[in-house]
C-alpha cells in the first residue's frame, strides 16, 4: 500500500487530531515513512504550541499536583541513595529497547522499594496502586497498538498478555527509543560473528529474526520453568517479585532519536527541558487518557536514557518539571515514583463528579474504567439545581489535547423516585474560551429574537454547569507559572444536557433528509437576519434530526459553540483571528493560505459540501454512514492544502471534477445530485468567476455576497424551493439580503 492509498482508508475527521495521527502511525510505521513520522511528531508539538511552561520545581510540583507533604519530600531527598555501579553500566551499555526497558524497571523497582521501606509504608495495605509495563504484552500485537511503556494504575493488573485501560491510568511513562542506527549496527555485528561460526546457526537465526520482528523473541514469552521468565517478571510493585502483566512495544520504531544524530554510543546527556517532548509520544498518551473519560489532567514521565522529565497535561497547558539525571540524583526518581504511586484519584486528575454505578464500592478509591453505566452527579449550587446523569452511550470522544476537547454522551436523567428516565438525553462536555458566550446563552438569545415556530429547530437545553479553573482547583494555579496571553488562554469546563437528536444520515429517507436539511438552512438564515448571529461551524455532525410522531422529522441546527454575534461587543474578539469550521465542510475562502473573514455565504457554501458528502456516504434506509471516505473526496479530509486544491478544482465550470464524484453517488441521492448539488455548485462558481473578473479589471467587488450573486434568496432559487416567511410581513423583501 502506498501513502495515498493508505490515507484513503482514514475515516473522515474535521481537524488534524490525535486520532488521525494514531491511524497514520499504525500504517506508516509498517511502511517506514520516517519523514512522515517526524512530521507527525511535529504535529504533536504544534498541538502544544506556546502553551508550555518549563523548569517547574519538583518540590512545588510534588506538593501541588500529587499532594505530597513537604516534610516527606525533604526526607526522601535527604536519603543517602546510590545506584549500584553494575546496574548503571548495564543500563548504559544497552543497545536494544527491551533490554533498556528491563534495566530501567530493575533500577526503578529497587528505588521504589528502598524509599518505601525507609518511610515505613512498604506493607501499607491502603496503597492499592501498582506499575504495569509492556514487556510481557503479546509480542504479535506490539507493532500495531499504541500503549505507554509503563503505566501507574490500580490493582489488580490485567491478565498476562492484556493491556490496561488508559481510563484508569494514574500516570504514564515513555522510554525514548535507542537510535535505530545503534540497533542496526548490533545486528550487523551479530551477523558478522555468526558467519564465522556455523555451529551457532540456529541461535543466530533466532536472534536476527527477533530483531526483524521488533523484539518478538522467545524471551518475552513467559515459560514457568525458565529462569529467564523469573528474571523478566520483576515488577516495580512493592513486595512483588513477579509481574503479572506487561505493555505494548512503543510504536514509531522506524524513527531514530533526533537528539542523537550520529547514532553513536550513548553518552552522559544534558537534561534539557526544551528537548524532553521532542519526538515524544507522551502527549498522545495523555490525550488518550483524558479522552477515555471526563478527566481534568494527567501526569506523564519521559525517560531519555538517564534524563527524566515529569510533565503535566491538561486542556489549558503543558508544564514540565526541571529535568534531572537519575544517575546523578537517584533520590529524585525515587521520589517521583513514590509520589505518583501514593496520590489518590483526585490528585491524579480524575473528575470527582464522575462515579461508577452506585452499588460499586470501589468508586470510593478507583476511577471509572468504563464510562458507560457510570454516573455524572452535580450538587445544587446557590444559582442552579444539580442533576444526576447515567451514561448510556458515547457519541463523541475528544481527539485534541489543548482546546475545546468536546465530549458527547448519551445519558438518562435520574428522576424524583431515584430511577432513571427511559428517555435518553445528550450530555456535552467541553472546554471553551472563558471569554466566549456559552452555547446555552447563544441559544437563549436566539429564542428571544426568533419567532416561536423556529424554536423547534434550535437545541433544547435542560441543564448546564460551568466550572472555572479555580472551581476545579487545577494545580497549575499554584505552581507560580508566568502566564501571558501568548502562552495561556483562559478556559472553563462547561457541561450541557439537552434533548437527544438523531444524525443526519439517520433521517430514514431522502424526503426526510431533504426536509431536515432545509429546516437547518432556513434556521441558519433566521439566526443571521433576526438573531444577528453567524454559526461558523456547519458540519454533518451539527445538522440534526428530530423524529416526531407519525414519521415526520424536523431539522435542528446544533452546536453553536463557535457562533459569533454581529451586534455585541462582549463576544470573544479573538475568534476573528482564527479559522473556524470543520475541515471537509469549510468554505473555499476559509481554507486557502490567506483566508478571508467569515461571511454568511461561507455558511451557505458549507451546506453545499454537506450535501456532496452525504450523497457519497449516507445509506438513509439503513440509517448508516460509510466508515471509509470515498476516494473521490479523500482530499477533503487530509490537509488544508489538499482541501483547498480540491475545492478550487471543483468550483469551476469544467465538467471533469464531477465525473468521478457522480459515479460514487448513492442511488438515493441521484436526483438530489442533479437538482440541488449541481445548481448550487454553479451558483458559487458564478460568484467566484465574477469576483475574479472584477479583480482582473480593477473593479470593486462586494465580497460578502459576490455582488449579490450568492445570497440566501439565490441559494433557495437555485434548488427551486420557496422559503418560509414565518408569518413575518415582508420577511424576504428589502435589499439587506446576504
């Protein structure tokens, strides 16, 4: 499979996300696209951007994040700890990732046992935590999955060969890879020696095969009677001599450590904060851990030979403790292991409002492992009533680290008698900018300004709760960080529950699909004309379907998070500075290298892209959507560059772009393609061509509507639909169209 073919297999996603990066990784690791992998690492770094704070004091971090007493911190650092010289040399001379990993576990396990013994709590049964590592994970699956090297989690560990859920991971570790050149050189040395020694042919073949299979060798498969098994199962767990589980081999095997360009023998390295997260998978692990539930933050550790960097991740920022060398300061590694192992679930960043089922006693200490069946419980406040919601399904999990990170769940509401409702609702959690009007405020204002008949086409919200960083007591508030507008953006955690709506592809028939889509078009225009609001984030995910009695449907225009009021000064001005929207459905002028301001015609154009997408992916009678992007539309999902080039080619008078697309149209959408999609395409092409002629001739052009060519009225005329007037006299009269 070549790279373009691989990309076609990706499910559609609106933004460059960690989910897509993971899919890239699975495919490209096998294909060996080192340059592409390095580019993906760059995407991870770009996700963090300037929202990173370095050089935090370990003492302050231990107290404010893990809740470790200052007295214990000082006592541990004062302990006369020293690593065995033999262990250090063994670790230094490792040339294979698994050997390095095992050696690190041996050193760390001993340090943790020593510090626990010195503090007198090595037998403390109240500590239910342990460490899990990847070495006993099923070798056949190591190259296909992404799991941290070590996970600090709760007992009991998963069965041998299984992986723990990141939903219960207290903290995660990444051990940076040994440069590939060094592993390759050792393989060549082995082959050279074995060519001179035919008696060891069987051993040689096995060793070389093991390296070619990414360390899938016999010693990683436990055999009860073998000494090798006993040695390999040592654990970081206090007082446990055998490890009952392991983790997966790290991915990105074809990428060498960029900090060691010559690939030579490892040297005592400088502990530089600026390089700790370079080419690191730790942000990916942190994202996955937080996405698995409503977690507030997660702590991870990067180990790059002897250099150790402790990192904190949440939706606001990344904070890194000043790096240290555990060869020179082993007490700091001992303290790190001890503190993360001893902190409770709240200090590990888990949401206190999320609990296991009411009859699950472990919920007092353990976090939720499976969010389905768990309970969100919010107490009453002086300004609002609380609620209790039981999760019945997952609609969306966040795939970004810093940002809105929206999660959406199906829930049932607890009733007065203690039972839960038969009716399902939607509960949405996100981290929007603190300065933005909330979605519920936008909807409430629209309902004040729009006629009552239009309210059915706006989301029905029944509960909302907003929590600030101070409400959540996030630890970075007490770390003394130098926060500026360049490295920090104030956010809030906002929960919102409302009526459950169906997806557009679940409309049931082409007639219902058209009705729901038209309702959303007309609601969009009402919001702009009477509500003075631009939606700015139209996608297939927020044109929803309300199913009514008798089989009728209504369209609901959902997700007003990115909406902008045109007549209010208190709306977040920073939103003007960034592209908004969902990549496959964004207007052409918003994805080009120099995007224009967001105008209403851009939302109209998004509606065209939604139609085109639906025509090639929706199975309306079955109520499903194709999971794989149609080849003719793959460029809409891969990158901004590919996206705008596709749209530039599509929005021309040439019939060529339509040929491949038309061949993929679903039978249900054949008439709609000819009656709606083609005329709308021609409408936007007319506007673009007129604008180009004006620019060529040096004439002024109204870019907001392309001199009146692209407006709501012309949009509806193109599809031969007469708009509703909502009982408002002269609703469509006047010259203020847009």
